[in-house]
C-alpha cells in the first residue's frame, strides 16, 4: 500500500504540519511519498526529503502552482494519483480548498479533519464543532483525507528521501491570483505554538488588545482571538480560534475576556492546560479551564506581566 | 444572471448537542433546527447582489426530507425568488449532494453558485469544492468579500496566513465565510409574501442522479470530558500553579 502526502508550504519553508501528515500516512501504508507543488520551491522539497519515513518526494515546480489555487493543483494531483491508496493533506485552508475537488474527480468521498486512524478503512473525526466524535468506515478504494495535524506527532527529521522532479501541465485560465495580505508577525505561528494567549470581546478595543500582546511576548506565546474580537477588528481573521477558525492544542492556552461559546471551545479544548480569565464567574469557559481566575482583566493582565518580568 | 444558493437544514448553532446513549448518532428529536448559519450568509450575499442589480434571480435549493421546506420558506422570506426542494434523506454524503446540485446547475445555468463554507453539523467543508470540480468551474472558498466586475467576480478569501484576493471567470462557485456579511432578519410582511412564492420539488431520479454510499458511520460518541479544574484567587497564585503544579512555565 502506498500513500501520498501533499506538502503544506509557502514555496520557501515546509510547514511542520506536513511531518504530522507523514506520521498519519504511515498508519495507512508502508510506502509514503510526498508531493510538493509550487513555484521555485526546491528548498521545500529538500526539507520534505529529510522527513523520516518518506520514500520519495515528487516535486512539481511550475509557476502555475505558485499560489496553491485548487484549479491548478487538482490536475497535478490527479496526474500522480494512480497507485496510491490514500491521499492526505492538512486540514488547513489550502488542504480544505483542494482535497474535495480531487475526491470528486476520483468519484470517492472525502473525510475531513481526521483525528485518529483506527485501521486502513476506519477513521475518527469530530462533528458538531467537536461536541461529538464520529467513527466512519470508508468503502472507497482510495481514501482522500484531511488530517488535523495537532492530533498526530511530527515525524522525525533524519530521513534522506530521493527527490523526483515531475512535469505537470497545470495551466488554467479559470481563476487568477490578484493579491494577498499576509500576517508577517514575528511571534510564533498560532497552530504550532506551545503557548497561546487569546483575547475576546472583553478586551473592548484594538488598543486594549496590546495587553494580550504584552502577556504573549512575556511568554513567547502566539496570539489568538475569539470571533467577536476578530469581527470587532481588534486583530486579523487569521488569529481566530474555533470551529471556523484555527484548531490549536498547545501546552498552555490562556483565554482572556472570552466567554467560551461552543464554537470557540471547538478550537482549543484539546489544549493540555487551559487558563481562563473572566469577570463573569458563570462564563462557560470556566467549565473547560484547569485554572480559572475570576476578575477584571484590566487589573489581572498588568499584574501577570509584572510577575513574569 | 441567476444565483443558486444551496441551503442545509441543521441543528440550531446555539443548541447543546446530545449524543444518543447507544452511540448511534446525535439526538435531533424535538431539537430546534435552523438554516445552517453559513447558508444564511450565502443567501444574504445573493440577495444583496440582486438588490444591486447584478443578479436577476435568486434560487434557493435544499436537499433532504419534507422538513427542509421550513428552511426554504425562510429563504423565500429573506429574499430568494423561488426555491427547489430535492427530496432525499437528510444525511446524504457530500459527493451525492454535489452530484444533485450539478444537475440543478445544468438545468438552471446560474452565473454564480454561493454555498456556505461548511455545514455546522457534519463540519465537512466539501460540497462547494466538489460541485466546482464536477462542473469544471473555478472556486473561491472562505469568501469574506465578493465584487462583480463585468464577466468576472473578485473574491477576498480568508486563508490561514491572512487574506487572498482572486478573480474568477463566470460561472463560478463561491463559499461564504462568517465575515462576508451580516444576514438580515425576515420581516413579517416578507414571511407572508413568501407563502406565495414557488417551491418546486424534484427527486434524484428526475435529476438523473444515482446516489451511492461510500461511508458508513459506525458510531458517534461524546468526546472524553476534561478533568474538572480549580479556581485560583490571584494572579500570583495562578503563576505559582502554572510553574509548580502544571509545569508549563519556567
Ligand atoms: C457558525 C458559527 C461559527 C462560529 N465560529 C466561531 C469561531 O471559530 N471562533 C469563535 O471564537 N467564535 C465563533 N463563533 C461565535 C461564538 O458563538 C461567540 O459569539 C464568540 O466566540 C464570542 O466571543 P467572545 O467570547 O469574545 O465574546 P462574548 O461572548 O461577548 O464574551 C466576552 C467575555 O468577556 C468577559 N469580560 C468582559 N469584560 C471583562 C473584563 N473587564 N475582565 C474580564 N472579563 C471580561 C465577559 O464576562 C464575557 O464572558 C461562531 C458562531 C457561529 C454561529
Ligand atoms: N442537504 C443539503 N442541501 C442543500 N445544500 C447543502 C446540503 N448539504 C450541504 N449543502 C451546501 O454545502 C455547503 C457546505 O456543506 P458541507 O460541505 O457539507 O460542510 C452548505 O453550507 C450548503 O450550502
């Protein structure tokens, strides 16, 4: 059995989620290849080749793949798909955009956000914002799945796979990249951080959000936010944690001025230690918190900052 | 230009989810059901494009048992011009939904199909992309802004690293994210008027689609509960616990 992992990257660096995908793929197949699609992305292929357990890295380097648009990548995946019994991508916005398109053209189902592989045909995935777990058996000859990277260990980085360049005819005129506005923060990446400090509507304004940033910087943490905080414009959309934002599982998650709606909990309740700071003792966030502190965040955050100086 | 808006009936977003004790599924008996929130946003965008004079007709379509009629009537009250009910099981797989929708796309030839980015029950996030693949159309998922430009549509997408702007040729598929717009509420006169708007019914047979099952749900369980936490009474007590008990701070 062979599995194909679709590398997650930005043409320069390999996203570590890819190494978690390799771990998942090795539970499904004894041979795991990685497909890198992008433009001028040789360093990504080099890095993928070092992932332990990878047999071969297929490198589709083509200007049409630069922005990871599904219309361009799908033909490339289909071109190499033959012979693989599983195709895996991260449950990132890129993976979620691409894989259903691939699955439909293979006339198979797609399984989203798999958190556990039970056996070669059976997978566990959260439904209803993580309020239930479904164990699903697939009858398809090819499993097309997105993997929740935080649920699988990253494979070690001591491999030495061969890199095989492949030519893909990825030209497409249907969609065109116009521009992008990316978050270039120097802070740790939200999905990969060991500590996350998230702020909610309780912060009250974009200026006050600096309190969350200061605490995060003291802790070397990434910043997250509730939907209400993003909607109110305190921070960018890429920091939203939850059912429709990012799913994180750091060692320490500190929720500040966040009530704990089920959609928010869906994105952080697998964290190892959860701290909640909220002035409302009844806030649902306290039901999942290991340490709850009832009080005014405008007093508590400056104190914490001092204690951690 | 016609806009097609597929709508799913789901458990209301603010209702507590209960899993059947025999692990057969989620208990929906007597539960409050509603239009999937992302479908509300998709519909609102379509109605606004009609109000701007860009679209000529908004068609809502839902696949499921008789009860989806409730959500189709809501869609009509919110501004859809007519609706199509495709009679089928409530829990069809995404690929089957996409095949049925493709057949509707062939009949109606819409310039845009705007779907929700995900159904909040299955959390699949698949149908829009699958429909785009089957139709051979371009797609813009996770849309937070949609702007028509002659024969193109410009869409801002919310992606993991920030925002991305794409231009698609028509016909195209768009899936709506949370910040695309804020849906309106239905007004009483509109609810009355909606009763006179047409609802067509169709079957998978009439659409020429053979449904096929790929997946079996073996069981549905509740996630393991977290062990109960404690209250601390000051910032210094919190730091002490995080250092010495949880050992997550140096
Ligand atoms: C389909 C759908 C998807 C959604 N997806 C997401 C998602 O991905 N992520 C997400 O987060 N939400 C999501 N939501 C929204 C979610 O339901 C909540 O509305 C949102 O999480 C609330 O954000 P909040 O906790 O910041 O705001 P609120 O619920 O308003 O809570 C603010 C909290 O701050 C506290 N507070 C106020 N002032 C202070 C102070 N001075 N000191 C201490 N505490 C204070 C209050 O006691 C309150 O508990 C979604 C909703 C829907 C319908
Ligand atoms: N039964 C259905 N009837 C009509 N539209 C649906 C149905 N199921 C899903 N959709 C559409 O597909 C979107 C994404 O759903 P999903 O891929 O299942 O998460 C929804 O927001 C709807 O627009």
